[in-house]
C-alpha cells in the first residue's frame, strides 16, 4: 500500500494549490464571456465599416464612369466642331 499512501500524500500537497487556483479557474469563463462580446462587437463594427466602404467605392466608381462618359461627349463635340470649322474654310 505504499503507492496508495504516496498518492494520498501528493493530493494533500496539491489541495492548497487547487484551493488558491479555484477562484482564477472560475473567473476564466466570465472573462471569456466578456471577451466574446468585445470581439463580437469589434467584428460587428468592422463588418459595418466594410459595408460602408463597399458602398463608398461603388459611389466613387459610378462618379468615375460619369466623368469618363462626359469626357467622351466632350471629345465627340470637339470632333464635330473641328469638322464644322474645317468645312467652312
């Protein structure tokens, strides 16, 4: 029975450590719960930022397309003016 006595002695030595670590171990799930909400909130904010960024880029792309279209129209008008001026000479 020396093995059993050894185990009992070791558990008696470990028990004070377990008693001291018990509050920390019980606090971990609460801490993880807070971290879950915090990280979830950060992810939610990032997701909102991402959606607004996409909308802004779409708006800027539309503006660039409009500018490109206006430049084409200006070039066409310039060509027409040159034709008219050339024909009058």
